C-alpha cells in the first residue's frame, strides 16, 4: 500500500486536466527541441574543430536565457501569461519552418545553424519563466513537488526518446525532417494553450513598468536568503555537471565507437535514470532532508562521471549514465520545487527566470569550458576534472546548505493600513523615506535588534533600496527604523500585495517586543 501511495503521489498532478494537457504539449516541445539538438550537433560533428562546434551549438541554445531571463520573467509577471506563451509559440513555429526549409535546400552552414539555434533559444527563454509561473495556478499547493518532478520526467523523457528518434531520422531522412518536426511541436503547444480556458485574471491596480519590475525582481532575489541558497547549489552542481550534455556526442563517437544511434542510446540511459529518480522522489522526500539529498546526488553523479572517463566499454558507461540521470533529476527537481514553494505570485516568474538563468548559464559556461578542455587535453581529463568538481561540491553542503521550511506562508498579506497624506505625490516621484519609531523596554532591546534583521530583509526584498535601525542618544528606549523606497509607487506596492504571511509574522514578532505599534511617517522629497 505504501508503494501504491508513492506511485499515486508521483503522478497525481496529471489528474488535473489543464496540467495534463499542457504537460503533454510541453513534452512534445521538449521532444522536438532534443531531436533538433541531436540533428544540429551531428550536423557539425564532421566539421574541423568538432568539439568546439558541438559545444557552440549547446551554448547557442542556452545563451539567450543569460541575456533575456530576467526581462522575460518581468514580462511574464506583467502580462497575461497564457497570451505571452501563445505568441511565443507561434513565432517559434515560423522560425522553425524557415530553418527546416533552409536545411532542406542545403543552405545551413554552421554559422547559419548557430543563428537559428540562438533564435529558438530566445523563444525558450521567453517560455520557461511563464510556464513555470503558471504551474501553481493549475496544480494544488501540496502537489507542487510532484509537479516539479513530473517536469523533470518530461524533460528527461524527451532527452531519452528525442535523441533516439532524432538519430534515426537524421540517419534516414536528414536534418531537415528533424527541424520540421521541431517546428510542428511548437504548433502542438499553441493548440494546447488555445484549449486552456483560463479564469479571468484580476487587472492590477497599478501595472508595473518594465524597468521597475526588473529591478524589483533583482532586489527580491538579493535579499531572500533561501532563494540565494538554492541558486548557489544549482550553480555548484550544474557548472561541472554540464560536461555530460555538452560532450556526450564525442564520447559516443570517439570513446565508444558508436554512431548517431549509439548517441541516442546513451541519452536514453540518462532518461531512464531520470524517470526512475522521479518515481523515487516521493519516498526520497520523506526519507532524506534537502541537504542529505544534495550530498547523495552529488556523490552519485560525480562517481558516474569518473566511470565515464575511465571505462571504454558500452555497458558500464550506460549503467553509469543511468545513475547520472537519476542523480541529476533528483537534485534539479528538488531545487526547482523548493523555488516554487518559497516564491510569492507577484515575483514568481522573475525569480524563476533567474533560476533558469543560473541553470542555463551554468550549462552554457560549462559547455564552453569543457569543450575547450576536451579540445586541448582530451575527453578523459575533461570528464575526470568535472567528476572531481562535482564530488567537491557535494562535500561543501555543510558550508553552503539549503534551508527549506514546509510551514512557510508565501500568500499575500495586506496588513499595513493605507497611508493618509495631506500631500499626494505622483506615483513616479521619489525617493520616499519611511520611518517607524518604536519604544522598546530595556529587557527586550537585544532581542528587538535581532528581530529587526528579519524586518530588514522583508523591507528590502519588497522595495526598499536602503535600510537602517537607529537609537536616540538622549532616550535609550527610542528606536527608529528608516528605509528608502525609489518611488511612491514602489511603496504603495508594499501596502497592496507584495508582503506575505511570512513578512507579517516577522514584523509581528518584532513589534511584540516593543511597547505598542510603531509611529509611521512618510517623508517625501522636498522638490
């Protein structure tokens, strides 16, 4: 019965019709993307300096995320996410068709291929934050970890089936067919979005302007300790771990004497391990704490890389890649679910965009670095060095832990009273200096100062650019909190939805140590 419950828990989000339809559509898109990646990489394997061209194809796929992640997240938080996704898919459909036609006409030199790969990567950069941000809308909160695991299953199922099918199609029909099927996958996603009858969304009282929204997203991440911990662990793992995804075609060709089909077999091994890891995730979440899973998956993945470097026989390498796929999926899924759970809706797409930036940036930087290492030193040193770095990263889990709390409350909490001013500033005017005066009994002063550090983080991640806590030299009981907000609009957003239940708890705890509520003033610029 326990196994049945775990199996049910792993697949439970697919009971939601909207999630199921979109999940299948995303699977089609991922299949098409991986089929194209195989076709594109295999197209340049015969070129001079093949290792460099192969790594450049991988880098061109993920580089757009580095450039457009945070702006695309700001768009997804400001616009209707369904319409944004639909427009992006239709544009990618056109680009994919043009690429397929050029390939069919044999006008697809490596530089041209990189340009189209980059353009499709831009579409992916615009898609990922919006798709990740809509998942909490269509999946209950308690099923978000399972939905995140299913997202990893989706990606890795595509990694296993897509390259295998792509290798067969490239071998028999050429790259143009693969590119055309990838274009078709964007159409499938668009149809699924058209069938989604999304509930009408409330119109924001003050739509955020693009530049301010981007800055607000950056501030939120900078001053959220849990988010920074998650991003750090992702970077530490993905930078060395990306060696598999960037150099596996060369392992298939040079180390194991396998062709396109053999490359598909290796990627299938990674996908099989990932799917097995997803099925094991419900039990793993109960048995292992987050940092235990980080350490365990790092050790397993690092060992798999060392086996891949040391062995030239197919069977041991395939088994090692199964382990690598399992470890990769479990860690990435755990970190993605943690991000989903700690983010409030107002900044979710922006923060997830930064997560994708770190993830894809690690892959892009790793792809370029490991491509150069393989080009100059060989595949064995590249995989050996990457494996040792992954093991070293796992050993740092005590120094760089991730702290997650299932009872955190990230729902909006509007508990500040509306400010009533005699002077009514324009929304653009600023900066605004907010002060809060407290009187604190002597026995509570040390605890109050400590509690106000949590208040500081709350203020800064929701809008404040500067913060300070001061004491009156003539009155030891008097404390004054001051913080600077760029504009009156940014401060009103703190009043109207950026604060969460956790922010309220932190502030309530600090105020309870003082004698009554604080006296608030809003100081406007004299000009």
